[in-house]
C-alpha cells in the first residue's frame, strides 16, 4: 500500500515538473514580447505565473514527502 502511494507521488512529481517547465517556457516567451503584448495577454500572464508558483509549491511538498521516505527521484 505504501509503495503504491510513493509510486503515485513520484508520478505526480514527474508530471508536475513537466507542467512547470511548460509554463515557464510559455512565460519566458511571452515576456520577450515586452510592451507590445495585447491587453488580454497582459491580464493572462500574472495568472499563468501564479499557476506556475502553485505547481512549484505542490512539487516541493511532494518532494519533501518522498525525501522523508527515502524515495526521491533524480
């Protein structure tokens, strides 16, 4: 049971890392547009940044649980 839970957490962490990388790439490319961004994008970008922060925090919490159990992935 515990092994299944740890396996699921490792899968969640891997998926979270992928999500975070994708969001960061999008944010970086949008930031390059500078002042020429549309109003909609200017409103959307802070939401995207907030989502990335949430994913990073979730990833960190999962990582801490896995570290405590000695099951951290590299």
